[in-house]
């Protein structure tokens, strides 16, 4: 085994530990760190759960990553279905759908809440909403977004106590580097990821501080900014360190390519395996 593989395995184990710390409802059960360590019985058990995932484009990337993994692992079988409303004939599905509209995070939160209230709330064992990197830019009022999300989720948790709501951080973008980005900053032009990721990180810290260690939290931004060797894609502004999407995980600066979507999807599947009974 090469040093790189050893370091990668150590990193993935640490990352999974960090991700599932919020899912302490089952803290007494064994924690799995690698997808190959999850027993077949656990994947079979996951088939008995109904899951709802509200998202936009990066969500499709994650679902595609799950499908990639399922094609290579016949024992991992999720009944994936794209739908935003519950049908009586549906049972034990991984349902997912678009919610709201990009650049309108409050609308996404409201749309997710409506989908839960019109059927998924009484059916879903697990539900989660993912906002997107396009929902936050340097001038976005992230406090307003967080307060609306927190208030909406508190209502849903009260209405549907049997549903486990998983909280997600907001995806991030790459940090443009080099002479071109430096010139853009000098000229006052927009630099991809520079100011915007700061706001995303501020929002993500609100999510981590509110839910981390208390309720299930899946940290997409942490995964997206972590290379396979465990190092982080980071930069500084005014002496403060921030994180960005690993460039190798994307083709356009924000959406996940085949490598990126597989990495996030693999961590997500392990997260679910650790979350369920």
C-alpha cells in the first residue's frame, strides 16, 4: 500500500467522523468510515427508508454520483425517483426534486417546506434541503437566509417529529488564482470565489454552530474543499483563512464533475449508512 493511499484512508476516516458527529441519535452504533466497510445488511436496511432530497443543479450532480456508485456496487440499491409530491403507490424511495429557483434561497426554503407539508412529512424518514453556491454572493444577506431556514425547519420538526431532518452546508466555488485574478481585484472586477466564498463560509459557520453535534449535519463544503490526500483548498483575506472548491472536482468552477460528484456521493452514502438504525 502506498503512502498516498494510507494518507487518503486516514483522511476519509477523519472526515466521516466529523460528518457523523452531528448524527448522535445513533452514537452507540458502529461508525463506518469507508464505503467498502459498510456491510451488505446495512445497505439492505437503507432500502426500508423513505428519503426526500430538495435541491437544484449540484443536487443532480450528487444523485448522478450515487448512480455511478450503484452501477459499480450491485449490493447498493436505492429506489431513486424524481418527484416533488408523494404518491400512495410509492414506498421506500429515495425521492428528489428541484425546489424553488436559483438565486432565491428563501423561495427554495419555502418550496421545500411546502413539499414536506403536502405529503413527504408524514412519509419521509429522512429529509434534507440543499441550497446552492449561486444563492449567495458578496452582498447577500446571509443572516436573513439562515434565520428563515432555522425558523422553517423548527416548524417542520415540530409538525413531523418522526422525520429526521438533515442539515447541509452550502456548496462553494473555486478560488480564481494567478495574475489574472490579481489584476481583476486591482481593477475592482469580480473574481470567482474570492468574495462570494467568504459569504458562503459565513453562512456555513452559522449552520455548523447551530446544528453541529446536536442534529445530523452533512458538510458538503468541507468535502468539496478537501483533496483526496487530506489537504484543503484555502486562501486568505485580511488575515482570515477561507476555503474553496478543489479545482479538480469541477469543470466550470462550481458544479461537480465526475470525480467531484463521486467523492461527495460516496461520503453522502456513508453518512446515510451511519445515520440509520
